[in-house]
C-alpha cells in the first residue's frame, strides 16, 4: 500500500519531511539526535523530526514492515524487529562488541550504577586493583574520565560513555535495569560484612548488565538497514 493511501488528508510538506527523515536514518550507521536530523534536513525545529518518526512508525506498523525507528542513546536509529533477528543474523551476522572479561564486566557494572566514581571506590568494592581493566574499558570507549574529585590529589572520576548506551541498547542511564544502589563498605562494619555487601552488590549489578547484554546482543543484528 502506498504512502498516499495511508495518509489521506496529511500535508504534502509533512510527507516530504517524513520521507526525508527516513532517508537520513536509512543511510546512517549510528543513532542520530533529533537536532542533528533537523540540521541535515534543514527543518525549522526538532518537533518536525519527532512527528515524522511517529508517522513513519505508524506507517510501518500499519503496513506490516519488519523494522521500526527506535530511540537509542538519545537519538533515533532504524532497526529490524526482534522477530527477524535469526534470519537477519544469517545474512549479516550479529554485530557484537569484543567479549568482555568477567573483571571488565564487574568493573563496568560498578561504574554504570555508581558514576561518577573514583578508582579507589571501584577497587574497594571489587577488592582488587583495576588499573588495567579501566584502561581496557576506556580503549573500547565504554567509559571515560568525567571529572576530578574535590579531595587531596584531585583523583579522577569515571563514568560511562554514549557508546556504552549504544552497546547496551539504552536511551539513557535511567533505562539501566533497576537494582539496589551499590554501597561502599562502611568503616564501622566488620571486614566480613563489608565484603559480603560489596560482593552481593557487584554480583547483582553484573547479573543485570549480563542479562541486558544477552538481550541487546540478540537485537544487535536488528540494525540491518545500517549493514547494507
């Protein structure tokens, strides 16, 4: 069914905006913000972009298309529906980040839920040095230095990156799986209870991230329109 048949009474200008937005997203290999799309399409404001995305998704749904425009990392990207992951992966293969070690996943989980966080705090929770792990995560562009703490030596604070959101399929950090906030060991508690709390918090956050990773890895092939 043609666009005109599904959009009777719609403004020709709005239709042109929608197909322009569609073309931009189809050609992009990464999420694009509404402001960036508006700039490329030379639109008056971002509301036109949001309206176009809504209209396009409505059309895709009505006509039974195998893809949608989804919001990821603060931007929009075309993705195929999860139902088609298997067949798409046979064509283009699942696009995945290099597998992270257990130590890297634990460290990333702590940073994701406690950011901005000091290296000393991460090491207090994990109980081991994490310098090499932090460097590895920075090389993969999953974490970054977000500032310095207001204390002696001005130690660096770590946080996650926009690429982290893209890898885990999150619109923003509020979409992280909800768990009990990680807690630093309290000086007044015994060493045993400190370790138990830290280990429990780390395992819980790690499990949440691993579960989310499994889902997003299955969906990673869904950006088929970007693997043309």
